[in-house]
């Protein structure tokens, strides 16, 4: 009997790319209802997707981490990233438009900083999560 179960499981895994799935299609209506109620709204999901898309660029992510150390001018950020000032300005403008950064003018200089200190805390937690996920 155990051999037959293993054969069925192996067939199921090979068809589903090693993912286990239910063998009978049914669902717990109360649990599904509770989960649906707990989900963010469609608008909130869309905003979350936009937020993660904003961070889905290596240069922009490096800018966020650089600004975790404090306010920097465009030239400083360009040097940290090894990018041209126009390329850096383009990325800064995008992050500003996404409300992730703020800036201030000081004469001819423009200084950027994080709009929320919580952002870097979240990202550092994400780095820890990745480190722990791949180190196990």
C-alpha cells in the first residue's frame, strides 16, 4: 500500500513541478470568507505593487540605502552609485514622484533624504529575511 501511495505522489509531483496540491477540489467557505475580508482593497494592492516596482531597480534601491545614512546632494549620490549626475537625477526624480524621497534646496545645491525612516527599517528586515531564507 505504501508503494502505491508513493507512486501516486511521484506522479503528482512530476505533473505539478514538485508542488503538492489538493487531490479533491473543495474549500472551507468560512475560512475563505474570513481571508477575503482580511485582504487589502484592490486599490491598496495596486499601490503596493507600485511601491515594490519603485524599488525594483538596482540604482533606486542603492539610493534608498545610501540615504539611510542621511541627507545627500545629487553629486554625492552620483559618486556613491558611480553614475552620471543626469542618470542619478532621473532616478531621484522618480523616487520623489513616488513619495519615497523629499528634497530641499540650499542655494544652488539640492539635498535629498528619505521621506520615511520606516522605509529603511522595512528594507533592512527584508535583507535579513533574504539572508535567512538562503542560508538555511
